[in-house]
C-alpha cells in the first residue's frame, strides 16, 4: 500500500486543518493531503476511495480546487454498495455542476440506480438528478422519473415529484407527460407527497398553459377541500408548528390556488370562502402563522376581485405594518408594493407609517419603504412627501443617502409643480447631500435656473445663503459658483426680489469672497475650482471695483500643479490684462440654455434602454455624423440648427458649460475652429480673427508660446482696433473706372453664421448717377438679405455716397467662405449703364 | 466569460419582462443554445442584442433558469468568522460565481446588526438568513417567494439537525459535514421543500445510516473470515 494514502482519517485531517494558525500553514496541509489523494487515485486504491472523496469535499468547501476528484465520484457511484454510492452521489452534487461534461458519463449509472431494487439507492439517484441534471440528462431519464411517481413507497414518490420539477424546467416540452401523474399526487394523504405534488402542479402551470387549464378545471375544488381539511384538522403532533398543522402545506396550497384563480372568475369564486377563513382564523402571534397570512394576502391580491376579501387583506397588511417585528414590517412593505397596482387608495392610507419606515434603522426596511414611497408619489402629494423625504435625508447614514438622494431628485424633477419649488427642493437636497448628487442632476438644475429668468436673482441669493452654511457639499458649491458668476450683479443689487425673500446685503467683495473660498477650499475638486475661475473672470467685468483683487486671485493659480487650472489662470490673466476692449463682451451672461436639447441629450446618453442606446448616429444635413452623446456644441448653436457641429468627444457636459461660458457673448465659435485635440480642450473663438485655445495638456506643456501668439495675433494692436471699431478691415469689393464699392464687414454676436455687410458706393466719375440700383446674387449655401439703399442718386466725383446694408447667412459656415456676384445699374443722363462683377475677396471664415 | 454591462442590464430589467425573458430562454434552450434566429427573436422581445446572447448562451440560460425558478437557489452556512460550513447550489452557478457569491454575501450578512430583519435584497434576489449561535444559515430565494416561510424552513432544518446530533453545535457540522448534507438532501430537493415532518426525515436518515453500518459490519466480518481462512 502506498505510504501516503494510508495516511490520516477524515477526522484527523479536519483537526489538522483547524489547528493551522495561518493561511500558509493551512495551504501546506491541504497540499499534502491533496498529493496523497492524487497518489491514491492514480494507484486506483479502492479501500480508501470513499474516505478520500470525503476529504476532497471538505477541501472543496474551503475553496481549493478539487477537479481531479471528479472521476472518483463516478467510480463510487458505479460500485455496488450503498455506502459507496451514498458518498459518491454526495460528491457528485458537491464537486460537479451541471455544465461539466463529466456529468454525462454518470447518466448510465443513474439510469441503473433509478431501477434498483433498493429504494434508498433509488432515492439517492433521484436526489442527484433533481439537484444537478442538465437538459440532456433530463430528456434521457424523464421516463424513469415518470414511472417512479407511482412507486409504492411515498418517500420515493415525493422525490420523484421534485425531480420532475427540475426536468420540466430544463425541458418544458416534457411537461405534458407529467400532467396526469401530478394530478393524481394531489389526492394523496401523505404530507410529503402532497407538498411535492402541489409544488409540481404549480411549476407545471408556469411552463404549460395546457396544464394550467387542466388543473383549474379538474383540481380546484379538490385543492380547496384539502386546504379546508387542513385548516380544520385537529392537533397533529408530527406536522404541528406553533399550533398550526403543517404551515408548509398551507402555503403551497395557497400558492397553487393563486395561480389557478388568477384571471379566472369561477375558480376565484370557488376559493373565496376558504381564503376568508384562513385570513381570519390563523393566529398571527408566531412566524408560522404570519407566513400563512402573508401568502394568503398575496393570493387574495392576485385572484379575481372580491371587494370584501381585498379589505380583509389590506387590513392584515395594515396590522403587519404596525407590528414591532422587523420581519413582519418588511414583508408588509413588500406586499404593499404589489397591492399598489390593485388598490392604490388603500395603500395611500398607510402613507404616514410607510414614511416612518424610511427612517428605520434597518437598511433592508429603509430600502423597501423608499421604493414604496417612490411609487406612492403623484402630483397631488409630491410636496408633503418630498418634504418628509428630505427630512429623512438628514437622519440617514452615508450609504443610504446616495439611494435616497437619487430618488428624491428624480421625484422632484418628475412632479415639480413650479420652477421655484423645484429650485427650492434641489437646494435643500444639495445642501444636505450634495456630494451624492449625480452630475446630470445638478446640470439639469443649472439649465432650469437659466431658463427661469424671473428667478435668477432669487436663485443666486438662495444659493449664496446655502453656500454660506454648507460649504462641504461639492455640487452645491458648483451650482452656487456658476450662479454667482452669471448673476453676481443680481446678488449684490438685490434684483428681482420676491415677496417671500428676506433682504440680504451682499457687497461685491462678499461675492468675490465666496468664489475665493471655493477655490481655496482644500477639498474642492478640479471642476469646482475651474468653474470658480470662470466665475471670477465674469465678475471682473461686472464688479469693476474688485477687478484688481480678482486678478490677484486668478494669478495665484498661475503656478497651480493642476494643468487645467494653471492654463485657465494664464489665459484669463491675458484677457484681463491685454484685452480690456473685448472683455465685457466676452464675459456676458450666458444665453438661456435650451431645456429641450439638454433633456433630450440626457435621455439619449443615459443607458436606460438596451436596445436604443446602441450607436445611433444622427446625420446632420452637412453630412457630419455626430456621435449620439456628443454634447458640446448644442449649447452654442442655439439658433442655427443646421450649423456644422464641431466634433467633440465624450460626454463631458461640464466642459461644455465652461467652454461655452466664454464664447457666446461676442464670439462666433467655430469660425476657425481647429479640430479638437482631446476632451480637455475647450475652444473659444474670438471674433473669428483668432482663437483663444486652451490646448490639450500635452500640447501646452510642450509649447506655451503658440497660445500666447494666438492671443496676440489678435490684431496689429489692441489700440488700433479701438479706433477702427469693426473687427474686419473694410475691403474694396469692386472697383471700376467709374465706381467703387467698399464693404464694411461685421459679425452679429453669438451668431457665427451671419455676416453683416455695409456696402458703400462712391462715384469716381464727374457725372451724377440716377436710379442707382445694386443687385447681388449668392450661391445656394448662402442666404442674402438686402436692406433698402440710403438713396438712389449718387453724387458725382466722390462728393457723397450711397450706403446699403445686407445680411448674409452662411449655412456652410466654417467650411465655405462667402462669394457674391453683383450687378449695378444706374443712369447717366438718362442713359442706362450696367456694371457686373464678382466679389471673391471676402476674408475667409465668414 | 460574461461581460459586466450585460449583467447589470439584466438586473435592471423590470419584473413584468421576466416572463418574456423566461419564454425566450426556453426557446434558446430548445434550439440548443446556438440557434441564431432564436437569439434574434430574443433580441427583439427583450432587448438584449443577439450578439451578446449568442456569445454567452450559458450565462443567459442560467439566468433564465434562475428567474424562472421560484425556489431556493442556494443554501449557505457561514460561521461568525466567515468560514463556509456548508453550501448547496440548486441553481447553476459556476465555481467562480460561487466564490464571489459567498464572499459578497458573507460581507453583507455578517455586518448586519442583531435586531434587524432577516432579509437582505441582493442582486435582484432575496437572501433570508438567521443566526443560530455562531452559525448563519442563509437561503437565497426569488423576489416573489415567501420570506417568512423560508425562515420557517431554516428553523425546521436546524431542529432536525438538533435532533440528529443532540443539541447540535458548529463542531458537529464541521466534523460530520457529510451528515449535514445527507440531512439537507432529505429536507430539500431541487430547491424545494421535500418533507414537512421532522420525524420522517429522522427515520429516513436513520434507515440509511443503519444500511451503512450493516455494510461495514459485513465487510469487516468478511475480512475476518478471509483472515481466518488464510491463517
């Protein structure tokens, strides 16, 4: 005999493993044992096979690999003795699962054992089959199991019944073979057989409508009678639990009745009496009784309506809800959730109690109650319920806050009756649990505030107040910072005061203080700080008195280790120092954010629906495919829907907000938009002449100089521009020996596509031109609108001019530049003259 | 290997769609998993891309099966220290999933306070647990199942163990773990309750134990005879 395999007994091995002090020690012991077992396996040692398998099972339970023992199970099962088979089947169920191919090899042994003369061996085979059979095995062995449903010993019949459940779940086609034998099991007296028979019928109903019809027709009355007998039976010590005879059977009968009664008035009618009896008679002071009542309520709720029974059921749930036992309250909440579809009114009556449960100390109960409250909310009760929920937010622990916050935000958004209420509630949530609020939620809040023009002042003051008290909530700080940046003047001047507001005195420097705090706060994250920098830039023009201080604060970030901040700081500093003339236009208030676009994008980008979210690329008219979640430019092209969207990547809404902050005032973005380098780069174009580009981090570190060049390339010098006024030099669009036409070009702020042109005509000849008429034609991608001319007579020799304005809309803005054909007709001494020409020397990017 | 997002998506599917889900699962199994058109039908009706379905048919079938079966999916005995004392899987879980489940649930259940309710919502299923001395008995069931009854089943199991071992303790279950399994197999089969009478279970176990004893005696007497004959 192998010196290793003779080794230890099972008991000794367990003891050795238990005495190990460290995991390493344990591994060593297990390794040694496994080596011994492997050796025994390879020697085909028969004497200790069952002991080795038992050891392997223990090792398996500790989580070590034991696949090498799988074949041993099969060998033990194939041997003739009961002890070997017993341990073999146990090993089979423990070490293998139904996916393993090895399992197929056992089919034959199972078949033999199912036909064995020893009923305990049949029992073992049925047990293994019921626990791990695969679809193939189910097909092969179904006839044997079907036959065993009529076996003489009830203990085999009950095992066969449960085994059949597994078979029909695996292969629903086989269900019809089991309908008749299952029905006959319902007439049995043996509780085990009855329980398993009822269970088999229940599962048959689930997989086969034919079975459902059959049982409904043939068995409903019998089942009602069985339940009645049970409910009225005298004390039966063998099945008694807490004074009730076999609650398990009670529950299974009620379950089957539920399925039979669902959607069938006759069957439901048939069981009304017994359900009423169970609901009223069962004692509810022990768990077993409550389990039956709970099941009974479920059945009453599911079967066809019977008013009286429903009242009974709701009352039971009401009692459950006020029970001191947490388990009972939990199941009550669970059942109320189902009852809400049946009788919402009745559930509403328990609202107060349910709200109490949201504050419970038990996480399971809190979660269930919250789910239920969420279903209870409607337009009429959203205000009080939200108030309650926000109150419970204060009391809840960190883990629950996240769930609760998400639910509250969703409710407030869904049912908010008016904007001011929405803003108020969101403010409360932000100040209480701002750190748990998701990005899209506070983005939505900003969009709403931006849209409620009469509430701008109110919002910024309320946010300022909230900010003063709770600076720890990141998202609150962000929204506050954004609003102070945008509506800082309203904060200081108390613009748009509502009656309900208390007046508040905030000086300009207080507002700047707030922003400074949020930059210097240790736990502010990058986004917040970046937002605060932008807000400061905006305030610099709103509060001239503070502009020096603002410059200082911005400059402090010049040496920030965070690239984004450093970059912003330097850029903004440039704007403050060198570009005074455009600053105020640059930092104007943002245009109203488009709610529809935002919510549409939110819906599109949220992974709520599996089928719709897969790669829907919208095609824009100009053929640029836009990624579904591309968020950036939509905010910009508020009026021009078919403008080419600058391609953007990622769902970085925040960057959009920030990037946008700067641009729309005077800058038509996209006029010379270079392709975006990466997510981080936010592009801002200034008047189409130059672009202030915050380069992508990698680019910046390499070349800070180009960025400065871009800024400085703004024009020959800022001074000169101040004199000249328009940002574009005037150009001579047409000149002949007799006539000169000069264009003064300007852009409309915030609208990159539109170019305003002022045409000035000068007479170079000594003759007066009468009936002067200027006509122009443009290609299809342009739209031209001509205003009336200042006069139709052009004085001779340049002693005056005719001025005519026109507006050109470029739908291919950024891709094609302007071009125009002109025709000028006039009369010299009543003689018609016609001049024609083409203007193609427009500046690019118009 | 199953992809993470697909898994979470499934958990999000609302309860009404479960029936649909299950029916499609049947079709898939009928067509031996690999049938493309069945996967496409499923795609249309339940919104899981056909490509995902046919890539992970095993996973989805297992999942359909779990959804379909209103029953006990697994039984778990964990000690106070988080050591596993007994596991029984009635629904298909791969070895990897099993370890994950045990680790995850152990973390959740062992950390719950003493007077809280005995139910934990877990990955779309419910786990009913009860502590007896140093052992936690856990059973995983469906959303629709009767939690209170499962508590009763756990107690039923404990009482039977108690009778068999004579006031059972954790050590009994460690050294005689196989016996605990035998008892469980007489109580539950295919994730369903098999017997509501403690007496019957005890009788069946005793009968089988005595079969083993007789076999052992026979074996030793035979070896005695052989030993004597060869003397």
